[in-house]
C-alpha cells in the first residue's frame, strides 16, 4: 500500500484490525500519553484520538508500536527500499545477482523530490501553535512537545532540497519562557545535521530558516530518523519508502511539504537560545533544563482534516524500540560496509540505546597463530566509537566468533561468553574526558563523560558462578547479594552521598572480598540501591547499571592497580547507585493512571486491552 497521506494509512490499518478509534474526550495533559503507554505495553493497536480536549484536530499514536505493524505499513516498498540501500552500500551486489536487483532502478525513480509550481497547497490553512493538540507526556515535563517532528533545514552555502537535512529533533511548543504562538524550542544533540547548517548560518551572520513537518505518509516520519549511507538524502529515502515522490514548494522562502499534515516555519537566529525541558526521555529519566536554540515562528499551516501523530518516550521498551528494529532490518549490513571486520553492532535498547553497545568483530591479524588476546578487536572498537551516533556510547563489549556461533541479541549468552574469556588485567580499556549522549546525566557535564571497552577473545578462562558465592555472602555494611546472571552478582549498599565517601565504601567492599580469597567465578559485581530490583530481570540490570554509571568514576575493582597507565583488577565493581547529580527517573502519575481506567473498562473504547 503506497499512502499519499496519513489518513490513508489510518484507514488501511483500521480495515485490517491494526487501529482502534477512541471516541471519548481525552485530555492531552498526561492522559493521552498514559493511554498510549498502557496500550503499547499490552502489544495493542494504533490509536486514533478523535476528541482531543482543547483542539479541533485528531491525533494518532502507536503507528509503529510493533515491528509487524511497521512492516505491514511498508509492505509494498520494504524490500525494494532494502535493495536500493544495499546497492548504495555494496554496488557489486547488482553484478553478482542482477535478477534480484532488476527492479531497483524503477524503485529509485520515486526517490527524487518533485518541486510543485504552486506555493501553498489549496487544502492548507493557516493556524496557530495553540490550535495543535498540546500533548504533555510526563508530570515534570516543561510543557507540550512535538515528539514525531521532521525538522527540515538547508545548507546556507548550498541551498536547495538536495543539500537539506531532515531530522527528528524534539520541538517544545509551550512552557518555560517561550511566547505562545511566536516561539518554539528546537532541541538537537551533537552529531546532528541541523547543527552543521546552523553553524554555517551563524558564520554568515544570518538566521537559519527551518520548517517542521508533522505527519504525512509514515515513510516521511521514518526518513527523519534513518542513518543513511553517505550521500543519500533523507528526502530521497522518503520517496523510496513511500513509493511516491516527496512533493514540496517554497512559501516566503520556507520549504513546505505538500503531504504533511502540519508545517511550522520559522527562523533560528545566531546566539539566540532559551531554556528547554525538562522532558521525559528515552533513557527512562528526565532530560533537564538547558539552553537550546529558539525558533521564531513565522507561520503555521494545517491541511484540511489534518491528523497529529505523536509517540511517547520513556524507559525502554517503548515505540521507538520498534523504530530501531525497523531501521536495523532496512539498513541490513550497512555497518559492516562502513567498518571492515565488524559482523554485528547492537545498541542495547533496554539500556537506553546509547549507553551500551555489544559488538562482534574479527581477529585476522595473525591467522597463522592461535588467537590469545584482542588485537584487531581493539582497532575495530576504536572505529565503532568514532562512528556517527555510535560514538555516543559509554560501554562497548566486543568479541570475535571462533569455535561457536554467538549473537549480540542473546544478551545473557553474549555477556557470559565475554565474561568467561576476559582477562581483567589486560582487556579493559578506558577513554576519559570525552563525549557521551546529551541525554545521559551520569557523566561530568552535558555531553561529557567517559567510555570503556571490554574486549575478550580466545579460550575460556573461567566457569561462571550460577549462585551467589560464599565470598559475597554476609558482607559487612552491605545487604545480601543477589544473582543477576551467571558471573554477575548485585550487592546492595548504602545510599550514594559523594564520590569521596563512595571510594571509601568500595575500598571496604574490596578489602572484605580480598580477605576471603580469590573469586574468579564472579568477574563482575554491581553495587546498587536495590539488589532485588537489579536481579529481578535482565532488563532491570541493563537499565539501572548502564544508565547510572560513568566508567571513569564508577568502575572499581578488587585488587585494582595501574601498571604502565593501564588499569587492572581481579573483579570489576560497577557502582550503579543513583547519584545526586543524575536526572530523576520517570514515574507514572498514579492519579492519571487511575483516571484512564475508564477507557479500558467495560463500554470504553479500549475495553479488553490489557497487558498479557
């Protein structure tokens, strides 16, 4: 199905049982987001909110809530788009299997955007920001945000749609110091294309014109988050995946998508920022208030019967988890083409994506010798941590397949494989005072923190404990230890107060362990606030450990020492306790949770939808 607009997609999903209409009035202040999360958690359908309090526009969410629904939406263009991306990554494929790619040229014909001679489409009307569904997602959010925007900008030095950037940067519509209907906030992080454009505009001493598209064919939304091969425009990708040219024109010097449901136009002036946030984000915490560019609103447009798409982000998994799965399937082996020697790289969703990477590489440096220690793996690790969004990671666990097949998506097996082989005196490598994810508050400042690589290869060195070792029982000053998984034990300690006190507490813990003798079977110990929570599920462990620790400050060790500037230990201790400088976690509002039960009760639009 090749949709010309968002409404066609909604009708198609409803026809095939993938969408439910909510007829009752719903409050955009917390209720809509809470309903969305409850339905997503239950593996439920897309939701069309037909009666949004305070707005005449309908809203839709959970379009991409499952990978199955996402692939259904793109069922007529998915494979052809994969083929085009594959050819961009590896043109030789067409020579090896010409019949498979024979239709690729025809598919690519839909990729080029088409400029329409007319200005504003005839079915567009001018509205104001206050007319939109002003959806506030979490209680402490600074205001209402657009969570599925397609933010468009052009290179000021080379204007034109083929030198444009389309990115998904959240847009704050209300709250803080923003003047309603005149200003909105644009939050973008490092390594973003719009930042390059704004930097050039600043140097030219001119404002950057920006258009924010909302809605349109679902392919346009996906195109704003795609990590594309060098030289492939997001708008050409939008044409490929939708099976229809991206149609646009210019009005007052601003690009207007003819297929969008809403378009917000405006300018970002050099040096102009305003406080943006807080915002409940995908790590499961609030991103706090920071200065970000403010956009002076020029005009806002809506098509007739426009529908406002949104999503909700929070502690994973959420709908953006399905985005990640869809992107992985579409891009296929792109990372293998970009980084030679890489077989897999998995940004672990349960840990908030950017904090934790798993990777499988190769060891080909000395094929005439038995592999004894990481060599090529370390080269590959540096390439990974220097590539695009992957460079924002804090933890990288990397190994190479040898005598058995492994997968980065089998979390426990992959970690166990590394922990069985790692030499803790040799195979841990730190990078300090470097960049991390803007949304990660575990570091030493905004965008600032550290990284660590755990690289292991070769023969198995140890059997991992499957029960809490006697050595870790009855530790003075610490509550009972709990098994997380083979080789990893969680120990509950006192609340974190300062790094000075933490150092003494961990010294005491290390001394107590050392006094009881070697503990080879348990290479990793997690110091936490709640060992029951940490050990309850593997996802709890991944989330709490890797979002609450800064490698340089929070990794310690039993019998640790530095030799020739390389850190070594007998057992790794990661301090995953909450720190005073870290952002607060996202907690659902119990009053709102109670209020939305009316939608799920008998007679409500969502009766029968419950978590399985």
